[in-house]
């Protein structure tokens, strides 16, 4: 069996970005899986893209707004070190 690596389908729906992890053998397989996923979930992804992440991808469990109302100087602070 051929190894599969991580690919992420990225698309926008109702102005919100979405990321869908897929595991595929190669780029062609990734695009086929992305198309199949979109059909199964009734998602029109005409302007979607599939990106390869063979070494993994880290995401933190949260939803991020597209912009913040910055009423303080917090927007200029350096982020904390991880």
C-alpha cells in the first residue's frame, strides 16, 4: 500500500474560511478526494485550493474572527512566546 500524506482543502463559504484535512497518495488523489468531499457535503468549492503538508500542520482549537475591534493598544503588543 502506498503511503498517504496530509493535504488541506481550503475554501470560503459565507465569507468564512474553512480548512478540511485530507490524506492522499499524491496531488491528483488529493484533488479527487477534495472534489468527493465537496460533493458529499454539498459544498460548492469552485475557488478552493488543496495544499500539501507532508510534515504535518498544527492548528489550535478555536474559531478566529476576521477582524477585531481594537479599543486599546493590545493590537500592538507582541504575542506571548509559546
